């Protein structure tokens, strides 16, 4: 079952986000199991939303890749995000950037 996860980084900036993405996604593509990724500035920080094929895949990426990357990215976010997640009940997309 698809799984959605949000990460809010208090005080986060575009530069910090880019540093983490470059370190966590070095091939420039979404990691295996992730089908959707959107991010941007919001009041008080930076918000990331991702849709995964399962909670297990999402958890594995967060614990094996994202959290270790946060501690090693040169100018990455100062700490772990505030996380919320849910089983996807509905997904409708029409992307215009």
C-alpha cells in the first residue's frame, strides 16, 4: 500500500535542502520505491512531501540514507525533521511547475 511522508525542517533553507538532496540522491533521480517528491519553503522552514510504494521502503530510506546524510551533508539541515506519515487513501496529481 502506498505511503506518504512529510518532513518539516524548522529554519530550513533552499540551500540546505539542495545540499541534502545532492548527498542523498547522488544520481539525480528518486530513490527506488519513491514515486513522488515535492519540496518548498513554508512558514518557519522547509517542507518535503514524498510518496513511497510502502511504509517499509520509506522507513528504510529514512533510517539508512536520510538520517545519516543529515549528519554528513556539508551545509545540510541542522537536525532531524518533524515527521508525519500516513497510508495513502487518495492520490490525484496534475503537476504544473
